[in-house]
């Protein structure tokens, strides 16, 4: 099992060495390709995460098919559930294509994406994964800029958090997903920086301090016989890959909030500095 220096799981693209040079130097963003030995080691790691994420997709397809069976006499509802199942199938195809591309030596598909658009497209799959007893609410902030990321990894990260929330609400509840462009300081010694925050909050059972202190450890799970202990560590590894961070706020009987902080692009940071300078 490969883990980084902080005992975190690498992701497929995150396991590669990413180098970024400014446009002024005349170079462009690039991803260093690993040699064949490194690639085989990374593939071994990826296979574990792939199985975890693919199981989530199968759960979405299964839920959509069951709902379609229950509503076979209602053509309008039936069509919607079958569409949801087809979306799950297509996502599974994309996941396998990503794994095969990497095995063939192709680069990761990192490009400018808007998290609001990505979440909007993902919402139906998230609802199927959550189940009929759970409502998913989305509050997408305005003026959220595009950022460079690998969309399939972003989707998998959000799906992992939603599945965790679902499992913490056996009697149903609400999962609130929101986005915002915020200013945040890493510590008292640092100036505030601009981040795009993606928040996944539930009103489930929550966690005590012993459990919350271990959720980033690979293979740690409270789902006896049903969990892999890979979901949250994969999200953490993805956030490190994009230069961001993840935080969790939880308490027993209150629920859990995961915040994903993506560094805002230079244009958003420059605009913020201009506003501060004009005051």
C-alpha cells in the first residue's frame, strides 16, 4: 500500500509529480510522466481506489433500477429513473477509460472547470446514491471562478462525501452542498487568501473526537464489513494534488461538515487585492 509522507493515499493524477511554471517563463503547465515501474506501482494503488469508487457507481445504478421497477406503471417517472441508471453506466465507462488511459501512458485530463457546473451535472447521481429518504440541497454561490482540476476525481470526491453522509443518516435527513468564493487565512501569521469552498454538510449522527481524528487514515472505517476506509483519504489526497485542503467539523448528534478549499486562480486573488487597496 502506497502512502505519502503524511500517511495519506495518493490518487492517480496526484501520485504524479506536477510542475507548474508561469506564463512569463514561456512554459506551460505539465504533468511529469512516471516511468514504467512507477506506473505499475501507481496502478496497484489506483485499483483499490477504483474498486471503491466503482462500487459507489454500481450503487447508483442499482438504486435507479429499483426505483424504475417500483414505478413501472408511471411512464414519466420510469423514464427519469432509467435516465439516472444510464448516467451511472456512462460514468462507469468514463472511470474505466481513465484507468486504461493511465495504464497506456496518457496524461490526466486536467482542464479549467467550474465547480458549480460540475455539481449541477452530478446532482441526479448524488440523489440516487443518497436514496429516497435523504434530500440533497444545493446552494451554489455566485462569481465562483473556473479552476484547473481533473473532473472525474472531483466527482468521485463529492460522491465519497455524500455516501459517507448517507451512511450517517440511516433514518433519512438532509445533505446540504454549497459553494462560495471566500477569503481564508491558513494561520495568524499568513495573509488571507482567496479560495473556492465546496461544503458538504449533513445532519446525521456525527463523530466523536476519537473517530474524527482517524478518518484520514487509510483503511480506517466504522462500517464493519461494509466500508473500505478509502473514501475520505482519497478526498484528502485529491485536495493535496490540487494544492488545496480539507477540513471537518463534527460532533455526536449534530452532524458533520466537510469543507474543501480550492485555491482561487490569480485573477480572483488580484481582484480581491485591488478591492482592498482601494478602501
